[in-house]
C-alpha cells in the first residue's frame, strides 16, 4: 500500500503598523548563519520575530529580509543539532543591516511526551504501568483510517474485524468489551465491542496523540477494561486561551483503495473563552489485493465537533459536541459459518452495508488544589451519547437496527505523596445504557446500570 500524508499548521496573526511608521523608508537585513568557529550552515531557520516572517539559509548560510521597518528587531535562529539563538538587530533606511550569527553544537532536545491516561499527567518515561504513546511525527507516519490500523505496529496490539472499516484493537489477546475506547477520557459510546461488524465511531485523523494503557491503570476507566484502554487525545475542550487563532489541516491518500481523506481543526480565542472546531471527511473504494478486488469494502465517513472551554484561576471547565456519520460495506462471506445448510441462509441474511450515526455531548470540570487540600486535583466528566446502527441488505432494505443511549459520569480525585505512597487516586464512575433493536431483530430492549468505586496507589521503591 502506498500512502502519502501531508500535514501543515496554519497560524494567523495580524501586524498593524503604527501611524508614525507609514511613509517611512524601509530597510534590509542581510546575514550569515555559521557554526561557531566553523563554516556556514545551510537549512537554518531564521525568524524575524516582530514581523512574523521567516527564511531558510542557503548553501552558503546566507539569508535576507527586505522591506523591514526602521527600528529594533529580533532574529531567532534554529537548526537541528545546534542550540537556538536570538540576536537583536538595528535597522535604518540608510543601508542594509549586516549580521553574522554563530550557533553552538548541542544535543538534539525532543519535545517531552506527556501521558494523560494514568493517575496523573506525566512524562512517558515516568509511567510505571505499561503504556504506549503515538504522537507527533510518529502519528503522522502511522496514521490510518481506523484507530486499530494506526496502532497495529504497537507492542502487544493486534487487529480484528470484518473488513477495514470495522477494525478494532486487540491488546494482549483480549478484545471486545475488555478493551475500552476513549476520546479525551470519555467512552466512545458506540457498540463496537458487541460484534465484529460494528465499527469504532472514532476517526484518528485530527488526534494529537494516541495512548494505549495496560495493567492496573486501566481501573481508572471501569472494571470492564481488563485488557487495556485506548485513549484518543484531542483536547476538544481547550484548556488554555491562545493569543491568536491556530490550527492544522491534514490530507491523506491511499492507492490500495483509491481513497482520500481531508480534515482539520482550529482553536480561536473568544474573549476569556477558547473555542475549538473540527471537521473531516473520508471516502474510499473497494480494497485491491494480489488476488483481485475485495468487494464491498468501501467506506464513507463524516465527522464534526465543536468545544468551548474557560479557565478561571485554578479551575477549568467547558463542554463539547461531536457528530459522527459512517457508511461502510461488509465483505461478502464475512458472516459465513460453513456449517452445511445454514451457510446459504446465513449468507443471504447478512448485512451488505452498515450506516452508523453518533451524537455525543460532553462536559468536564477540573479544579487544581495543590498545597490547599489532601487531593491535589479533582476532575469531573459527564457525557451523553446517542448511537444508531443500521444494517442494510443488498436490495436496500433495512435488515437490523440498533439504538443505544449512554449516559456516564466520572469523578476522579488525585493526591500526591502520603508516606510511602508516591501518588494515587480515588474515584467513582457510573453509567446508564438503554439499548433497543428494530428491523428483522426482535430482541427485547435492555437497560442496565453500573457503578464502581476504585482506589489506585503507587508506592515508590527507588532504584532496584
């Protein structure tokens, strides 16, 4: 399979010259970036901070900025393998301002990966529970149409499903309802754990990172998460108010199914609030294999989301709404049991296509109580999900329908060191689920309630 992925960030900023700058003669900044005590450096990134302009040095290390307003300006220079540096340049209209910038060799510093699916948000290397994180450039490289396909190369993760659209992760040999799928710590609310032809209603296209949590930390998300937890982190509810609009657009193409995807998100300040908007669309045809085309494996998906958040002192709160619509095919023969006379009957009865719709409302509140109380942080999340799954027969008639309403509440209180305990958490979770069926299926409706209280503690033993 040949796949190309293009991701780029969009930043919008306004620069309005003051009245006394109008009509002034503009100047030029010319310079060279070189290694300290050595030769010129090509491909260095030079930013003219005040004007939000940037250039890349040529093979001789040179760069130039023209049309620069007179006054004091800051140049910020970065290059992989060298320590970044800032210099101040004075510009006037009488001639070009010349500058030579020398960079010191330095070890490459990578951005720290923070894991949020554990007791506390912490650096990846500090997590005691077996945890995998896919983020940044690695996520762009591995990004696929489903969560399971994106995580397929992670240790202990396998993929199961009836066709590419219904792929679901299997962790350490466990799947179904033993694996909990989350978005920003909230359950997805779909029915993918009940049957292999039910797709996961999460598109990974605009995810910031994917976390796979195994071991005792999975207790934070309910007793059913024995196999592990997959948390898709997007920050639908912005935690901070940015200075200006920022966002990203992602495009992806696949030759194996002549498919294409495009989507993006943006975060914008609105007074003391921050709003996040997101949208994506995905379409693909039947999968091509060396043995021929695998019929009825086409997919169509559409995704919209909006969230708003505000921080007041040490408190943060907000809410979000997400809409997910997907139509996908089930490969012919996927439901066959090969047991004599039942084979023909089963093949005639199985769904030809599936249409899934999901609407989820979420709200969250966080309170930071460091140095104030026993618990350092309290987090409350609530969600309501309306989910519909329709299986459409080859003639276009609706065969089986599933309708599910899920409401959930989670309260988590984290604390710091208490004697030999280095960190820990106590919490409460509750869920109400209402399932009804329609079409050819006459199963009685089901309502279930569940509640759980948990305690998770870590004891530091020091180096072993």
